[in-house]
C-alpha cells in the first residue's frame, strides 16, 4: 500500500523512470483537481502495482511543457519513463478516472506480454 509522492521538476524523472506510475498533474486553483485528490490518494493506497505521484503544474512548468500538458487535471500513465496513456478533461469523475486507469493498465499489460 503506497502513499502519494510529491513530484518536483528536480525529482520527476527519477520518480517515473522505472515501473508503472500514475502522474496526477494538478494546480492549487483547479477545483476539479482538488476534488479528485482524495480519490487519487485512495488509488495509491489500494494499488501495490502502481506508484502514484502528484505534479503541481505551476511549480513545474518546464516539465509540463516537455510532457505536452496543456490543461488540468491531466493524468498520465507511465511505464519505465514512457507515457502509455493520458486522460485530460475538466469534468473527470472518480468512476471515470478508475475506469480509465483499469482499462489503460489492462492494455499496457497485454502489450508487454
């Protein structure tokens, strides 16, 4: 059972370079981001197969530009440092986030095997 790690521009690459990582790109003024935060924390607690990191967009603009993040909230599923799936919309509901994550993880595992 994992906790959510705070990603910064200094440690982002190290946090996502190995294994499977869910990146929550958020902003302190983004109401949908703040509403989803408890659900992201539940995902982190429930999933041993996943590292969950939160990247505060205003403090990591260059990382967001490099990743092509243009809207909040944005969720990136990364495997060994490479993006494998993305969800970005201002209207993401907790069930939509869970369904997207489950589907994306399933597709990723099919490609690996």
